[in-house]
């Protein structure tokens, strides 16, 4: 016991010393950062919404940094594999992570063991975008707004199910938060991603769904899905006619998906500053802004400190939701 | 008529010099990566996504689509020549295609695959054009209960896939189902059979397992003796199929096209399932089922047509609903969003040039493929004359690069090695790898949909028979089961085995 604790401490000390040494070495090269290509790890499969955001951002950042920013998809374990890879990467700024609400707030709360510490193992760079979620129903469900849905759910408790992109995803938690704040019953039906879930809602196999606004937006426009409300505090710029859940009888309700850039902890501050500066310039670019708007994503640039505070706030916000809903995965 | 003017718009879009050029690049690249074992369309399209940013939306989607169906063509080449499925959907082609190659009929097998694919591609492209919108309605009627019943049909039919002992075939299906359970349970989030390895949390990689049990196992088996090799080289002759071959491929191609077009619309491995289904059907209705597994022409023509037809029709849910049927289609959705196009039911009305342009380009691309590939067959067959000590290391290297590139996951490579050895042992035990792969593909879908249907019905199992489509599918499964175990047919089967032994 004592021995193992001592070994642990010795290891920690060595680790700290090594980190310091790396930091020193890195500081000297920070001036000409970057002098080779940067890998942006996306912890989800190519083609998904996080991947799309990453590719739009990486493209412009490459132009600004003068070095190629390569997107590498390391999907698996709900984003934990990719995040863990970056947490353990050399802290030199050449390996950065496209983090999300899943990797930096939900997974650490939901999973029994997360291989990394969302706050201690990462150096925040910048928040990038906030993507609203949306509550959609099949048009055959006889409800036009959140109030009518709540009435229906209360009239026949346990009859209706809702679909989400999977267990423990931000969309699942949006549904659980909705249930607990409104005091209604709905059975959760998890799918492997938004696509198959959307398919079953379109076919009215499952009548209700919480989805990312971008993935549902085409169906909302064409009327194949009816949007009842968005999950953000304010209405989405791309759909000003859709009310928020908070203004539809569940005050204080707010969930959204966010994307932010992280480097491994111990990355020199000069390098972080350079990356933050590049991310800011990228987000200010009109073509990027245009793409993000079409994608229903709101641009939120931030300082590294603000992102650090944001992660803390998100963990604090979701802790009671996860505990109330008793979501605990192995 | 609407269809004519729509198609005219499509062909004028796809026929522009620029779009023809990108279509050509797409199918060339697709063929190349299809031929290289392990390197799949998914990885290639993912790598090319950033480049498409600079192109016109139509051009980039035409190119990406070309890579996808080009890979289906190329994949069969590797499957036939070295028993290594270059694409997961050509795993079935390897069974009889490779046996044809071993008998010196590699050229004929390749021509049959190419011509069958072209026919299926042309027909299903028109199906996409005519029925894209109504067919979507059918796909939407498939809920969890219907999918479950469809998977049951698939599993029951898989018994017919085997050409050895029924017990061994069932054992292989069961092993496949068990392997399919590896990974996170989507309903509870519990990791199952992952041995505590987080890299397996999303299950074993299909390409890794397929490359292992088919390809690596075959290499190991070949290393046993150089003798079979020299035999193979000496007998390569006759690139073009004979009149008799044409006569025998005609009906399987038609049936394969029909099966592939139908299954391709359904999300989740349509093309793979179509190839397996077609093989099963051909073997079941063949007058000479004993030929299957020993180089039956129908065993190449049917599945090849089916997987190509499935590859084309899997664009239907993407184009009409914006819902991806497989990982490649998911990437296409990503490509569309990057271009500022929101995939969904509006694409056809808001972007008619894009919608019809892609459809027209598929037919042009299929034509390019057959024109490109027929002359190349002689070249591919020459591959067989490369000595093993050169060919094997190259194959192994490409496999490893390809498998790794999918998820950048080194544990996928360990899986290739493990299943290579396991596959070799299975060959020694005279167990077939094909039913194992089918079980592996269907197992997770079967479980996912069974449990989803049960949750949706709140625990009432009659949901499977009270829903009409599901009931019909279960009835088909029951009929297949009866037919397989009917005394007369059983006797015929046993006869067949005795001939084999």
C-alpha cells in the first residue's frame, strides 16, 4: 500500500518534471510555431456534425497558420478514444482536439471511468460554435406546440416514446431534462446516431425526437417533421419562428451542443495564444460565418480562460441532471 | 413527361466537360482503392473531403459517388484474384470467383463480374430516377419489428450459404452472432466481451474481420506449399466468357439486380446483405448446387450484380430523405453540408440540377467503369503471375494501411492478425467463413431491432405478427426453413455432400 502510494507519488513527480521540461523546450520553439502540419483530432466519425464543423474550421485555420491542419477521425467510446489520444499527446500544439459537450462535460459524468480529466488534462484554446437542439415530432402526432405535447403526455402517461442518437448523448440528456423539468413520462429509444433515429421518426415508428437542429432542418423546412421548440435560451437565428422550450411552459430549460478546441495540458501559453488567435480569425471570416449559419450553428469565439470556465459551468450544470435521471454507463 | 425533362437536365449537367472529368477521376480512384484490399471507399472519401471544398457542389458529389461505386467494381477484382475482399460487399464474390480463378478462369470471372455490375448499375440507376420518391415511402414503413423479421429471413437463408455440414454452418453463424455482440450495448451502455479494451467499445471492425478470415487465412494456407501456385499460373487463359457462360449468367444477373435494388434502399449494410441474399437464392434454385463453392458462374454473376445494384439504390434514402444508409452515405451528407446544401426532401425540388446530375452521372460512371475495366482484365490477371514472396508482403502492407486508415485504431490491426489465424484454423477444420461473416453482420442488427421492437410494444411479442410486413417476412422465413428440412431436399443435400467428400 505504502509502496504503491510512494511509487505513485514518484511517478507523479517525474511526470511533473517532464511536463516542465517539455514546457521549457516548447517555449523556445513557440516563436516559430507552427513549422509543420497540425493534427486536429475529431473524436467522432467522419460526416457527422462535429466533423463538418472541424473540416470547415481546419480549412481556414490552415490558410491563417501557413501549415496544413489535418482532420483525423478517431471515433469510438462516445468520443472518449479521440479525447484520450489528445490528452496523452505531446503538449506542443501540433495535436489538438475538436472537443464537444460530450467529451468535456457529459462523458465524465455518465461513464463510470473516463480515462482523462476533462479539466486537468487539457489546455483550453477557444470555444467555437453552439448548435441548438430541437424537439421535433412526426406531423401525424396531433400536437402543434410544447403545451399540447405536455397535455398529451400527461393524459396518457407511458404511452409515447422518444428517439435519440444514443444512450448518454446530449440529445438523450435533453430528453431526460425535459421529462424531469416537466414531470412527464416518455420511453427513451436509443439509436446508433441521428440518421437511423430520424428515419424512424419520419416513418412514425417513434413519434417524438430530440435532434441536432442541423440534421433536422431540411425536414422542418419541407414539413416532413414538425418542430415544436428549440432547446436554447434564445431562438435560433436560422429559424426565428420556432419558439424555445423555456418560453413554452418550462422556464429555465436550456441545452445545446457545443464545439471547442483543446490542446493537451502543458502546451506553452504562446502556442495556445497563436491557436486562439487563428481560431478567432477563422470564425470572423465571412465564408465561414455563412457556412455556419446555413448549418444553424451560432459562432461563439472565446478566450482560453473563458473556455475553461465554460467547461466548469457545463459540468456543474449537468451533474444534477445526470444524477436525477440516474444515467450511469459502464 | 417530367422524367424525360428531368433526365435531360441531369445528363446535360453530368455531361459537361468538367463533370465528366471529375466522374472519371472518381471511378478511377474508386477502382484503384477497390482493388487494394482493405483500403475502402469510406477512408478515401474521408481523406478527399477537404479537397471537395474548392469544387462545385455537383462536381464534388459526382466524384465522391464515382469513388463509391468504382470501389464496388474494383473490390471484386481482388476478391476473385487473391480471395481478398477489397470491399466488404465483395466478400461473397470471393467464394466462387476465387475458385474460378484457381481453375484458370480468372479472366472469365472478372468479365462476368464487370458485365453483371454494369447491367445492374444501369437498371438500378433508372430505378433511382423513376422510383426514388415512391420507394422512400416503403423504406419508411420498415420499423424495428420489420427489420427484425428481415434479419430472421437472412439468418435462416444463411444455412443455404454453406456447402458442407449443416452443423458446421450453424456453428459458424452462431460464432458470427457472438462476435457481433462485442462492443457497447446501445440500450444500457454496458461494454460486452471487450476484455476491458476501450478500442473495442464500438465493436469489432467488419473490414478487419473480413480481411482476416478471408485474406490472411488464404495467404497462410497458400504458404503451405508453392505447388498449387504454379498450377494456377499455368492455367490462366481465356479472358472472355464463352457463349455458355453468357447463357448461364443471364438469369442470375437479373435476379441479383432485383434483390440488390430492393435491399439497397434499406439503411444498414444494404449492399452486403444483397450480395449474401443473392448467393443464397442462386444456390437454392440452382439445378447444380454442388457447383457452388467450386467456381459456379451464378455464384459470381448474382452477388456482383446485387451488390452493385444495392450500391446505386442506397443513394435513394440519401437523395430523398437526407438519411445515410451506410458510412459512405454519411460522408456524402457531410460533403453536402460542407457545400452549404442541407440534405433532405427539398434537394430534388430546390436543386434539380444537382439531384438529377448525380443520378445521370451514375449511369455515365458505370459506362466508364466497364470501358475502363474490360481492357484492364488482362493486366489484372497478370497479377497472378507475380511470385508469392513479392505479392504477399505487398498485400499484407496494403491491408494493414487500409484497415488502420478507417479509424486510426491499432486494435483493428490486432483483430486482423487474430482473425487471420482463426480463419486459417477454420479452413483446416473445413468450416466456411461466409456464414460467420453473415452472422457477424446480422447479429447486432437483429439484437438492436428485436429489443427496440420490444421496447416500442412495451414488452408485447405479438408485435412481430400483428404488423403485416413483419408477419409476411416471418412467413417467408418459416417457408425457407421447411424447404431446407423437407425430407426430399434433405436427401438431395446429403447426396451433394457425399459427392464433395
